[in-house]
C-alpha cells in the first residue's frame, strides 16, 4: 500500500490557532504544535503534507515553521461545511492513494523510538487497509471523542476489526454497541486523531456532502462508519498517548507529558514537586 | 437414577425431588411437588428435606437453588404438618427468629435445623423453617432480578459513576437555545398506558419470564384515555415536560399530586419518601441524570447540574397524569416512569430521537431503565408494564438468553422480553375500531395491593401445583386464541376468551383475583344484556379496579351509561365489606398507534395545571427574589389571563380557585361530624383528657405497656392445660349434647373492630368481607360463623342464639347484613357503648415502635424507603402536635374501638344480656370468639370440658407457630395466665411459650357476673352495672397501641398514618385473681386466625378451608 501523503485539518472555527501554540519539545527546543505534528509525519516516511486551513491563514502558518519541513500544500476551506468537507478539499492532493490523516488539535507522545504516525503507517502497510489509531478511554470522556465498536483480530496484539464508528456517544449507547472484548469495564476505544484511509473515503464524503441540507455539516465519523461497512477497516492501539490541546488545560497537560518524556524530565519533576509543596 | 453429583463430587443416588429440579426433560421438570409428596411418610419427607437443604447450599445454579427452597418451604408448610400429629409443640430458638427479622435467612435456617436435631421435628419448628425458606427464596429471586437489571447493557455505567466530575452526560444543545425572553424551550413527552388482553397467568412476572420464557406471553395495547363526563376525548393520559432553568436547582413538579420542590442536595434526590416526588426522583436517577452510583456523594446538586447543563443553570421536570385514578390496572405509574425516563434520556442524547416516536432500540433501553427505576423506588411491576411506551397492539414474549446476554448461563430467559407490534395487516383498522366500539373500560373503584398475588403465582409456578400448572397452559392456549380472534377481527370471540380466561385459568391459579363485587357486576351484565354481553375482561393483576366489559357495539353507549350507574349502586351495597378507594368511573379509550412521542415546544408552554400549582407560591414571594426567567414567566401568565381566549379564561378561573380556596368550611364540617359521632357513641371526654395527660407525661406509652422487667415469665407445664386434641372419653360429650339440646349455649362473635391489618387500615367491616368462595359463592366471616351455628342447630334440634358485637363503625352495616341472612335461630346485635378518639402519636412512641420493637428488616431499597417514610412521619407527628386529637380524616377514621374487653361488659351495659336471659332463662354458657377465628365452633367435647371443670372462663389455646405473635399462655410470677405481646417485658420471653391464645373463650355467665359483683337480677340496674364495669375495668391495664390509618385523597391516592389509641384486652381477665380460669389446648385448625389476606392461599391449600366448610350448613 502506497502512503506518501498526509492531510492535517486545521480549519475548524476554534482550531486555527491551536497548531501555532508553542511548546518545548523533548530536546528542550521551543517549537509550535504544528512542528511536532510535522515531525510525526516525517517520522513515518511521508514528505508531502496538505494542511486544510481557514481562508487567509496560510502566511501565519508558514511563518510559524522552523527548520526543515516536508513539502507543504495549503488548502483554504471556503464556505465550510464541516470536518468531512475539510478533508474532501484535499482529495486531488492524494492522487487516488491511501493517505495519513491527522487532526491539528492533538499532540502525540510516543513511548518508543518510533513516532505514533510511523507505528500506524506500519500497520496500514502491513494490513493493506484503512486503519485508525485508538486509545482506551474512560466512559466519562466519551463526550469528547469518536468511538469504535468491533472485535479483536485473532492472534494479533492491539489490533481490532472495526464494525461501527459513533461520534461522541453517551455511555448508554456505548454500552449497547461499542463494547470491545478485552477492554476494562467502562473503557472504550476512542479515536486517537490519526488515521490511514483509503481513497474510498473521498467518495463517501462527497456523497455525504452532496446530500447535506442547507445549514448542515458533514462529520468524518459518519463516513468512517460507511467505510467500515464497505471495506476492511482496522483499529490499532499505539505505543503512545494523544493529548487534546483544544480542551481546557489541554496544552498544559500536553506540555507536561512531552517534558516528562524528554531530556528535562528531572528538572520539570522537581519544579512540579516544589509547586505542589508551595500550594 | 445414578448420576454424578457435581456439587458434592461423588456418585450418589439423585433423589426424585432433586431430579425434578435438575432435569432438562420438561416431562420430569414439570412434575408436581404436591403429587410427589402426597404418598411420603414423615421419615421420607424429613429425609427429602435434608437432601434438598444440602442441595440448595451447594448448588451453583440460582434457579435450581430457588426451586429447592420453594420445595423445602412447601414440605414444611403443607406436607410435614400432616405427618406430625402428636408432635405439635416445639420451641423456636429466639436467635433464629432474630436472624429471620434481620434477613439473615440462611443463619436462621441453620438455627432452626439445629433445634430440630436437638429436640426432634415439630409443627412449631416446621412453621419457622417454612417461613425462613420462603423468605430466602424470594430474597434470592429479587436479588437476581436486580442484578440482571444492573447488568443490562446501557445501565451498567450508572453504577460506576460515583462523582459529579465523572458524569458523562450533557444536555442536548437544542435545549439550551434561549429566546428573547430568557426562556428555554420545553421538551414535552406524551405517553399512553397499556391495557392487557391477557398476561397468560401473570407470566409477566420477571422471574417467570426468565425461568420459563416459552410460557411468558402477553398481548397488550397502548391506549389513550378520557374519563367519561370529565374529558372531551381520549388523549395520552401521561404528559411530562423538561426544560432548562436559570437557577442551579433540580425543580421537580407533579401536577396531579399537587406538589413541587426545588432539590438542592444530592441526598434529597435519593430520599424518595420525603414528599410525593419519589417517582420523579427515581426517574432522575434511573435516566442517569444523577446516576445511582452517586448515592452517598455528599455534594450539592449544583455540581451535577454544572456538568449537565452548565454553570448557573438547572433543570425542571414536570409530570402530569390526566385524572387517572390509582389502581386502574393500566400500569399508569410504570408508564409515567417510562415517560419521565424517556424525556430525560432524550434530553441527554441517550436515545437517538429528541422528538417524535422512539426507535425500537430506544424503547428497549427506556423499558430497562423503567425496571431499574421501579427497583430504586422499592416497587416492582411486570415486564409488560412499560407497554405504553410502544405503539399499538403488540405481542410481548419472553426470549431465551443467548451468549451475548448477561443472563446467559444464569437464567434460561432474558430479563427484557421481545415486542412484536402487530401491523395494520395483521390486525386490521376495522378490528381495532370494533374493539373500541364494543369495550367499556372502567375503574371499579377498588384499589388493592396486588403484591401478595404475584408472590402466590411465583410460588405455585415453582411448585408446579397440578391444577395451577394445567391452568397456566390453558391460559397460554387462551392467549393464542385471542391473537387469532384479533387477526380475524372477531371481537365477540375476544370477549368470550377474556371472559373464559378470567373465569377459568386465572381463578384456578389464584382464586383471590376475583371478588364478590366483580362477580355481581358480571351477573348483572349477563342478566341484562344476555347475548349482547360479549364477556368480562380482567385487567392487570386482579379484578375490582381497572376492568373491561364487552358489549355488542349497537348497545355499547347505553351499556356504558348503565354500567356507570350499576357500578355505583353495587359499590354502595358493598362499600362496607370491600376496600373501595373511590367511586367507579367509566373511561373512553382509543388505541394509541404512536407510543410515547415528544415535541420541542417553542411556545414554551407548560402542561395544563402547572401554572395553577406554581403561581400562587410565586406570588407569595418578593418579586425581586425571583430569577429573571420566573419573573418573565409570571408576566406571561398574567398576559394569558388578560387575553380573551376561552382556554386562557379557563386558566384564569383555575388560578383564582387556587389563590382563594374554600377549605375552611370543609374543615369545620368535618369537626362537627366527628363531634356528633363522639357524642353518639359514648365518648368519655374526661378519660380521654387523662389519657392524653398520661401519654404526654410518659406514664402511658408503648414502653409502659410492658410488665415489670422483674416479672418472671415461664412456659406452662402439661398439668396447666386440658388437652382437647384427643378423642374424649365416652360419656363426657353427652353432658354437653344435652346442654345444647336444652339451649344452654349461645355464641358471641366479636366484630366491633374493623380489622386494620386485613385491609391495611382501609376501614371496611372485616366481618362482612366476602373473603372466600365456599359452596360456590363468596362468603363473609359472618356467613361462616352463622353457618356453623346452623349446623349445630340441625344436629341438636336447637339453634344457638348468635350475638354479634359491633362498634361505631361496624354497627349499621352488620345490622343490615344480619337482617339479610336467613338463620333459623335468633341473631342479636350488641352495639358497643364505648369509643375513643385517635391521637397523633408521640415521637417517643413512634421511635419505640420502630427502634425497640422487633420488626422485619426489608430489602435494601425498601428499607431506604421505609426509613425515609419514617423520617417524614416523625416530622408529621411533631408538626401536627403530639397527642393532639386526630381529626384530619373522614370522621369514622378518627374514632377507634377501645379494645375487646369492653365487648362483654357492653352486653350488660346495653341490655342485651338482660333481655337474652329473660328470653332464655336456661342459657348458661357463652362461646366468645374473634370474628377471624373461623374454626371456632360449638364443639361438644370442649364444651363438656368447660362444663365439668366449673371454671368461670375456659380459654382455648393452640400450639404456637412462628406467625402466632402477640403473647400466649404463660406462668407469670407463679400464676398461669394469658399475656399479651404488648406486655411481654422481654421479646425473648414469648419464645419460651408453647401455646398461643386463640381468644376463644367459654364463659359461665353466672360466674362471670359474680366477678363483676352482679347477678342476673341486677342487670336492670344501670347505675350498678356501670359502676361494676368501671370497677373491674380500673383493675385491668390500659394499652397504648399504634394503628395504621389510611387517608384517601385525590384520585384514589392513599396515605397511611400511624395513630395512637388505647385498648383494654379480654385476655387480661385471666390475671384477675378471682376469675377461675381453665386453659384448653385445641387443634390449630380450630384456633387459627386469619389476620391478613396474604394468609388466605395457604389456608386454602393446607386444607383448613375444606375443614371449615365441613363445619358449615349453608
């Protein structure tokens, strides 16, 4: 399976500033969240990236970049009609190949030498199908994520056959249709914000967008669900953690996680302890 | 059969009873226990019990364990006692009894069995074992059903969510769209109720559906209702509303129960009995808004609301039931719960549809939550009860549990059944219309507790009692035929089938589901409409409340009017005998083809009746203290009242009625009536004042009822009693037979009380309750007593005079009944001349009754409810004023009889005895008995024992069984006497006593007069008689008791209040030194009393009813 392109969506109303937030990376360098995402992409061996942005944002994005970056193409989302519509704008960019998709309001911390995106792309290349990264998440967080339902792939570790995607389900709904064998009670496999998708997704998204009534928006989860009904779709748990930098204290927690996994771990820990002792 | 017994781990002979329990072959599994045990000897039964007990301890399969427990219960209750003649007396270990009360049933059983090993089997011990096995079986069942409810997918998370920070629900954004007036939209849900064609012999009991899914089948229809003469057209009778408000409170309002409250703390949400909002609170919890896992989280409700609806906001939930009275048998409360849960789940996105009808998956999760809500509220319905949430007519069936179900491996069936909604092709619109054109749906006015019936059904199912098991299959056949008739559009046939269902299988399984009222209505319908009366239709658990009568469509309208009148007239005839909660009503109905539906009301209007309830309270507040939204809502209501729209004029009128109610006049009327009743019935105001003073001063009270702690209570020895349980010597009986032939004996039936326990304080005349069918028709207690005297009269040629004592409440109805009964002898009514006025109890006595006196611990949820009710009652007692007169009820319910001791002196005081002795100078003996001692009859053997002893009083005692609480025969400080349970200085003392007081007393009239200091000739001297009675009365203790009294209000609603009253009791005559007493041990059959209707089934099944019938001539 050819995976040479990546698409990052950053056109959401409250999202456009998020990738431009600065954090200190594992090596102690000050960088933007977007830089870190691009590191993920290049770590996966991909050197062409499309970023979907709000109109007029391209300059800000370009100015925020530091050092070597992959080849970037910006797509402006005029007349926005939702997340699914944003992704659809980069259809031609992918040349009919499978692609890596990342959301711009997440930050990833890998627990191995391989980036999270690289781990995912490896699985997709091996299995030759769409794969979404997932993370077991407590039910009280369901209101913030898309969730998969399915079953473990026999004789494979952390790999699941997906038969259902639901966006932000209530635990009542989740318990009835999204329980995956092997998970702890009250835990569900929530989307990680990283997907490798086959080009079929664009056909499904296009159909969805065409059927939209005025004022309606296309989300991605519905089309992912259709894709799972159409062809083989897997989900995998990665050796890493995602942090939603768009929620309250999200950036702070992401920063702490990055710092605690990097060179300044002892210093940050010491500062934290001191902070705790003083308050 | 040799099988490997996996639980014991050895190869053993599996006994036939265990084979019945474990077999996969229905032919073996469905064998009847009774038929199997009929031929077994005592030793074989005891051996079977030992094996069953071992099996139930080691068996891992819940349903096999439960069946073994019921087998053990039935053997100890029905089979062993027949084989234990001569081994009646035994001792019940007090420790075992304490364990029983504390719901430690297994420990109780172990103690009783240890005693059985020590002292051998006895009827007494078997009664204790039967009770313990029975309760353990039901506890095991209830625990399992509750566990299943918790493990239903979609319910589990609520038990894991323990803190508001964990709450995963959020209000749907649609409900947060605020308008220019600061008002949020109102989500309104309208729900129908369910009407069942057949429940196949109560097969909708959860346990039956889970154990016998093949036999769990119900057809029911969702219907809209209108009360004839009150509403214009049928509408969904349940309406609920939900909206966001601008105050951080949970505002709950029940329009029909006339109550609203702002809940501010989490603990209030779980306090169900604090007010009438228990059902709304259960819905809030079961829908996950405040999940059950948060119970005990000591925070304000604001913490939850902040998560759910946002900071500074709250939720308001309103319910309204459209004037449908309680006891309608249409599952109104379950469907109301379903409606409330549905609206809460819609609002938080837990079901897919915000408005419109629900999908099948949504309905199933709502039904599962409704079951959870019922459990939380300490009640329980059947699995078909949420039927109003579904549309149209449907077949609901149990389903076999498969691997994906949490029930798999535990029970054969699933907790939730399958619903098949009949399409228009299956049951045509024409057939549905014909059903509506022929069925007259009514509420007969009776509101009864169906709980005991459901327990009986479960028990009989598990024991596979032969007749009942066949009837269950018959009921299944009837259901199939009803479905066929509906599909064929043959509604006349439906009527015939529902009629047969009621007359045959249902009454075969549970005879108590019918009553004289219902049967009288059916007879009148048959007589008036002949072939145009298509049949009777029992709704729900029992007849008397919600019922249906099918007529040819051409006559339906006329029949509906006629039935309304006929029900009212029949009710008037029987209202003293049966517990009616209200006047009967006739409904108009229509099948609801939508099920529960919701709409988002952008006009922000709340359900009818809401403003009348809340506006008066708002007007009493400072306008500045109201939230902006409430101020604007008041302005809006003001504007509506000023409009000239007819609907708004009506609102203005109703509002005015609420603001200026006419209550003062009504209270005055009640006070006058109580006063006049007291004056009529010989109320002693001075004595009443003394009792109040003593109560307030702590000189009287429940704790003061007891004998001094130093009193020595011992069991009697064999020499202290005369045994009448064996064949008398020849010649002894002859004396008595001669006395009977000479008319020396009369019967005195005590019927002055109303039998509070019999109808839980409903205030009907127990003597006139048509409690059981004998010789083909319902008979009252009085019927049975007179039938026994009739038989004696036929045998000895002289019909004994029968005296029935009455009180202020029972006198007129009993006189009317006596006049209507044909009895060849003389029947005299002796009216009581003493009455008391009930008082608000003291908090001290309430606490003593609840904390110091032994009582059955209830299961977890019911116990919580009870504690909550008790807290509310303590508050009521303090607010209403301890020891104040209790006058806030119907006048008759405010008075009380003053104890059965007075009933004999009353004969002297009211001239009955004097006249009787003048008319029958040869009369020498009276047989006094309680109205509920059905076996008490003139027995020449016992009479002879009394006559030959020369005693003043001969009191009959029976071997104690565990249910015989309330005193007994004891040696107290050396004197053999009866001791009331109230007077026992120590609970444990009662368990030393072998004999229980049946109250049946043989009286030597002349010797009794001597005790009073009187003679036959002095009975005409009223002053002397009065003084003699007063003198002896002063020597007897006065007991304070708490009685439950029902107060009815609204549409069949009832509240029960404990009230204080005093009594003097007949048994204390045995403590008077100059009364020469003899104690005669008689058979249990002769002395047992029927105190509660739940006893009836056992009484019928153990052969007691048949034996009583042998004593009667009708």
